[in-house]
């Protein structure tokens, strides 16, 4: 399952996704929780039981690199239940409209296993690309 946390820049998406990640751990969800972002800025706000990854340190800059990295995480740890990704557009330095392939691959990865994805999108509801509306 792929879920979106959307809104304009500065609308509190990062705080919401951090809260969701922390709630999943506090609710006693089975499995590991992973939080992927491109900064260390919020790392102290994230529960210590969550695996935090600053993907900027990995040098990943392409859609294939990002989805391959995520598939590798899951292959190496089959009990990952949730992956929270803050800012795919920032990580890949692309406009959201050009990221259909990434979102489609995340949906396929999720459907093939039991990992749930929650991803921030820097757009208001009315501005979301058509391909993202199926994840609402």
C-alpha cells in the first residue's frame, strides 16, 4: 500500500510524516520501520526505534537508484513493515510530475510484499498529477 501526505511547501508534511512514523512504532506495529529523507535535520524528532536513513549520504540521484536501494533494504530485512519517505522530489531533484515511474515501482514493491509506504508530496490536492490521485 502506498499512501501520500500532500500539501504545499511549508504546510507541515514533514511533521505529519514523522508523527505517522512515530505512531506506527508506539502502536506496537509488527516489523521494522524505516524513515528515508535527504537531511539529518529531523533525526532527533524520530523515535529511536525507527531506522533513520539520510539518503543524501549514499549518492543516489536516479529513480532506478532509489527504488533499487529500497528493494535492497527490503531484501536484506524481510520484516520491514513501513517505509516513510520524505521528499522524493528533493532526493531525486525532479519535479513531481516526472516521478510517475518511482511511484508506480513503489506501489509494485508494496503489493509484492507486506511493506507499506508513506510518501510526502509537495503539492496541494488540486495540483496533484493524475497518476498520484489513485494513491489517495
